[in-house]
């Protein structure tokens, strides 16, 4: 019996089967998938670079034109983006700058009183008389002037109850024969002549006019815009005295 001593003279080991998992049922070797190298992206970049260099040798003028067009496109896109960013940034700074100039920035709610007639008398002592107002034919009824005064008073009282409310008398120069006088200014003048019905100190400083509306829809729409103009925001709540 031959004896092989242990040491450097030992027969070299060998693999009887190739590397992989042996499947008994089929008698085949299931090869394991080799993991992709981590330098695959680098090889891909080098491959594209080699291809580009190859095409450049074949068609140098064509490749140069394509590269130039691509570079110009990138520069145009970056320029437009920079310009847009500057404009947007300037608008934001401008808006922030004007934020401190809104005279009623702390007010959040709107009380709107819609005008229905123009006060034409030179004296405000007769505000409760129908002949002091320019009335349409359908308005010439006893007590009509008193209705206007009650309307004004309700708007003032609603404003007095809300410290965050802005009072707007709304109504433009709707009557040609009444001259260049607006309904809004008429109501404000009458309110002032009545001492703001005892709430002058609380209400007068936050009572203004909107003098472009021609009907009820515009009374509301233009008053909201006017509120935005004066406070910098849109009203959270709206109280209508129509």
C-alpha cells in the first residue's frame, strides 16, 4: 500500500464539479450570477467617450456643430432661468417692501355698506329729509331718507362690535343729474355729520369709501378689492349692509 507523506509533495486538490449549486433532480449545475462590478458606470462613460471620439474622427464638423448647438442651448436655458429667478426675487422683495405701507394691515374683516342714493344738499342738517337726496321715481316715498340713515347706522354699529373690521361705504357716481358726487362719499359725509352715531373715536379712523361700484354685485366685488388694497390681504369675514 502506497503511503503519501503529508507536506509539499501532496497531490494538488481539484474540483470534480464546476462552481455552482448542483441540482439533484436534473443532474445539472445551477450557475450563480456574477455581481455587476461597481465600476460599470465608469466603463459606460468611457465607452460613450470612445464612441464620441470615433465619430469625431469620421465627421469632425458634424460633431462640432452638434456640440456647439448643445452648449448654446444650455447657456440659453441657464440665462432664462437666472432672469426668471431675479424677477421673482425682485417681486418678493417689492411685496415685502410694500407690506409696511398698507395703512390697515392689522384689520381682517370687512363691513360693507352699499349706497343707494346721492346726498345733494349743501347742509348735512337735513339728512333725514327726502329732498336732500337725489331720488329715483321709485324711491320717492315718505321715510326713504330715514332708511338711508338707519342703513348707515347699522354699518357703523357692526364695525364698532368688531375691532378688526374695516368699514367701507360703497357706491360710485351712478346718477348723472346728481353731478360728480358718489354714493359712497354721500354716506361717509352723512355719517360724519351725525358724529358716527356716538362711535366716532372707535369707527371713524377705519371707515373709508369705495367709489366705483355701479350695482350690488360691484358693491361686493370692488369692496373686496378695496379691502385688499388697504390691508394687503383679503377679508376673513364679510358683513353686508345692502
